[in-house]
C-alpha cells in the first residue's frame, strides 16, 4: 500500500493534486484495457457531434478486475490520507478519447468534479490513471495548480459538448503527461480537463472518485442524502 510523505501531503494541500507513480503492472494495464474495450459504449457521450468521447460509468458490479482495483488497489492508503482517515468509493468510470480528426473535439473543458456530482463536505479525492502513455498529443490530463483554494466555481453548459460542464479558468494550466498505469490524485475542487486526441490511437483512462464516509450527496434540487445510501458507494478503507 502506498503512503504519502509529509512533503506530498503538503504538495496536495498547496497545489490540489499529487502524482502517485505507477499503480498498475503491465498485466493489470492490459486487463483493464480489455475491460474498457469490452464495456465501451457504441455511442459518444454528448450525442452526434461528440462521437469520439466514450464514457461508461459504475462498472464495479460487472467486472472483478475493475472492482478489485477500485476497492483493493495500492492507491487506497494514500487516498485515505487525503480524504480523512476512512475511505468510501463513490464513482468509477472509463473515459476514452477516440482519435479526433481536425474538426473533431473530444476535449473535456475545465471543471471541478464538484461542479458535476456535488458532495459535502468537498473533501473528496479523484484518482485518474491513463491506460496508455499520455501527453498533449493524445489529450493528457491538464490541471490548474492551486485552483482548489477558490472554492466551488460556477459551472455552465460547455460549448464543445452539451452534456459537459465548464467553469471559467482564464489560464492554460499545466499538462500532466503520465505513463500508462501511473496515477494522479486531485481534489474535487481542482480545476482540470483535457484536450483532443490528435494521435491515431484511442486514449483510455480510468477514473475513480473517493470520499470520507460521512459525506453527503447533494442533488441538483439541493436535497441531500448520506453517500453510503447510494448503491454505488462502498467502504474501501477503515470504518464508517
Ligand atoms: O479523462 C479525461 O480526459 C478527463 C476526465 C475528467 O476530467 C473527468 O471525468 O472529470
């Protein structure tokens, strides 16, 4: 199990993200890539104009390798340090960018994860692990260091894709090129996004969101319920 040093904890507090190094072996990467292909939806996320962005969510109950990584992967100790002391899994998804032609855009605009499914308190942590080597040519993750300190920003419908949300950033941010199987943890308030995939191969990534078990889920109408009442929430570290 990975444990973060004092310096890494400080980095997360200051920057809103911290890289975790390799989390998956070559075999595990190959297995998760095969699962991503098996579950890849035949339609884009956001309709006709957005065929290259494929998202499939909450697959833990359908796949042992996905469940195993989310509930017993080497990241859990580190993420428990970041979220509090105990850890609850709340959301998992594959995000895949198929190769974009010049006029196609599988971009994910700047957003905070709490600008989508809001959690309270906003001490949640997302783990993002690409399943191929990533850099700016195939849409690696981009973050805005320190942006978590602004609190929750207003999100509107994204111009690039009607089902995505976007917050104003006003900055190029920092590209985070990662090798296949390496992880980065970022706060639910850290502005992040990704550009198009201008390579000739798909760019699959694995996304898992964790929080403290005393978190509440806040619906669009403002109503709240304990995170552990959601059927996709599982305790993965410590006691509720
Ligand atoms: O996979 C990506 O490019 C980014 C995914 C992301 O930002 C998200 O799902 O919130």
